[in-house]
């Protein structure tokens, strides 16, 4: 993860994708805001000396889930590193995390881990450092974030409560359409409940709980147009975020991020084009039945959200 890391894209969209109603734009290089944050951390611009800031714990969390009453099941795996009181995380595909590699991060300094050969380690180190430098509690005290409690309950109850809170950040109306990158069926259920259409996208492909096909490439969704984007923090960790951010900026549509991966990173992107974020630090809601807390951030430039143009019924 270096300052020179960039994503090749059309001007403001995924490769070869223009904003709705506009001609295809020439290919340009889209800067990666995550790489820019990492460069600023290396330079000591965002907190304490990264060569003196060390990881105390490295661990991997694995889980499989099948909510009561749901017809689908899924697996989650996350790499996490602890710096002081903060835990930074990066979700990975099942089987990608090497326990020995993650354990060996304990005792290492952040500066060296930002150049680690494993992308998830690089990102988790950045996330932990940024969260330690600016804890969510401090943001709440400064009036920059709002704590939202996910009440106690079984796995489905908590999933639905979290989804309701996250979807509430979207400034969209019934009949409009959201590109959802990182399919979570509880989020889709909330959009359906509000009469909002969606284009589900996930690298894994497959189908939603309601049998709808899931696009494996976000560029396909962008090509169809949307009134807003609802994006998983996993896109920050796997490098697929820059074209989504660039498209939202160019098309002038809201971009909301729900982040277990990158809960310390995403608040730093509010002035870069992210409209709002639901930051969910470790331990995540699915790990236990007690109440958990989300931290909601809104861009100071678009705190109220600009309603996107009316598109009529989503197809």
C-alpha cells in the first residue's frame, strides 16, 4: 500500500463506465484514498510516530451463520490487529488468512506493517492506527459522530436492527434505486420494506434471499445507473473502492459505507466524497447477543443529504 497506488478507471466510474446519460469517458487514473491515508501515516501526519506504535495482538475471527427463518447461510473471516485500546480489522475471503502470519504481527511497528506483503495485514494495521489516533468515543464527544445501539437479541434480530440503522443513512425515496456492493440480505430487506429498488453486487455472485441474481462486477451495476451507493467496508480492504467513490463524485449521488472492515478508516473519507458511514468496530454485532454500538458519521458538506434526481420505478 503506497502513495502511488492507483486504480485505472474511466473518469469518475468503473473502467469504461460513464455516469448515467453521459457518453463514455476516457480512461484515467483514479487516486486511491486509502493509499493516500497510508502515506500520511508513514509521514507521521495523522498521529504518533508509526515506527514507535506497535501492534500488541494479532488474531483471526471466523464464523458461519444461518439466521433463524432464513434460507441462506454465509461465512465471515476477519483479520484484526490491536493497537492500544483500538482493534483494526479487514474482512477476507474464507481460507485467505494464515494464522501464523497474523500472529507474527504482534510486536511489529505500524510503519513496517504498512508494507507487509499481505494486503489484509496492511489494511488492518492502518485501520488500527487511525482508530487509536481518533477513537469513536472522542468523535462522539466532539459532535462528529452519533452512537447508535444495536439492542440485544438473537443473530437475526441484531442483523435486522443494524440494517435498519444503516439504511436510515441513505437519502433515497421509494421508487429510486441503490447499488448495493457487498450483499447483506438484511440490508436488502430494509430497502424492500421502504419501496427502494436495488442492484445487488458481490464478488461471490449467486442470488439474494429472494432469488434475484447478484452481479459479480460492480462495473455492471454502475453501467445501469443508480440514485445512491451502499457499499461494504470490504471494498476499502480489497482495493475495489476507488472506482465507486469516483463514480459517486462524478455522478453527484450519495455514497454510504457500512464498515466493520475499516471502521477507523472510513470517517477519514467524509471529505473525499463519502456522504455518510456506519462504523462498527470490533467486536461485531454477530459475535454475541448483548448490545453493540455503531458510530454514524455524516459528511460536513452533505450532512442533510442531497436527494438524488427522481428516476421513477427501479427495474
